[in-house]
C-alpha cells in the first residue's frame, strides 16, 4: 500500500509536474504566440522599412545613376571643352601670328609710305626746281628775244642812219666840189680841210660799206650780235653824227666867204 501511495504520490508529483509544464508550455505558447505576432509585426514593419529603404535606395540609385550620367556628360563636356580650349589656343596662336605678320606688314607699308612721301617731296622739289629753271629759261629767252629784237631794230636804225650818212656825205661832197669850182679862194681854204675830211669820210664810208655788206649777207630774221658789237656800232654812230656836225660847221664856214666873194664879184 505504501508503495502504491508512494507510486500515487510519485504519479501525483509527475502529474503536477506535467500540469506545471503544460501550464508553462501554455504560457510559453501564449507568450510565443504573442512573440510570434510581435515578430511578425516586426518583420512586417521591417519589410515595410526595407521596402521603403529599397525604394529610397532605388531612388538614390536612380539619382546616383543620373548623377553618374551627368558626371559622364560633364566629363565629356569637360573633354570637349579641353579640346575646344586646345583648338581655341591654336586659333589664338594662329591669329596672334597673323596679327604680328599684319603689324610687320603695316610697319613695312608705313616705312614704304614714308619713303614714298619723301620721294614725292623730293620729286616735288625737283619739279619746282625744274619749273623755276624753265621759268628762268623762258624769262631769259624772252629777255634775249627782247634784246635781240632791240638789237635788230638798233642795227636796222644804224643801217638807215649809215645810209643817210652816206647820202649826206655824198651831198656834202658834191657841195664841196661845187664850192671849190666856184672860187679859188674857197678851193685854197677848202683844200686845207678837204684832205683830212676826205680821209675821215673815206674811212667812215668804207666802214659803213663793209658793215652794210655784212648786214646784207645775214638773214634779217636771225641777226645776232654781241654786246661789244652793239656798243661798237653805237660808238661808230656817235662818231658819224659828230663827223656830220663838224663837216657841216666847216662847210658853213666855207660858204660865208664864198657868199661875200660872190657879192664882191
């Protein structure tokens, strides 16, 4: 019996233990259910958060991809810009060389222009000098023509005067011959003056004759005499005038006694 009681007690203990375990299991089950629900909720929340994060990551990925694309575009633009910068640098260098070349050409053109202006000024000076020389030559030619014309007229006038002097000399000579024939006294007196007067007259007439012959040989349109010849002609003309005056005075003296003698006769 005691063994049965012991067995019963043992079984009761086992039952109590089992009940306790069942209770604990139930509590654990309830607790596990609650934990599972919490876990599920947590998992759901985590899933939601994960989806949100995934969406965010996706958005960020898209943004990153966009940024990467923009970065690539920027890199491409940068490369293109660098190439453009290099090209523009080459263009600038080329333009700079061309500008330097143009400046050099402009400086050369300015130098040539200056030389041309100097040459033009020299040519103008030479032209002015030439014009002055031409004007002086024309003036000298006009003066020469005037002098030539004056000399020509003077020679013609001298020729006329010489011819008149010859005629006058012949007339006076004839008058002297007639006076010599009329009176012996007048011949005697006239003979004192006749010889020297005839010598002077013959010499003067011969000179005038030679000059007339020379003038007749020359072309009237091309008569050219020197200043010395012109002065010589003037002196000879003055001598001829003086000779005519003295000869007239001598014959006037001779005519006075002739008249008195005629009245006496």
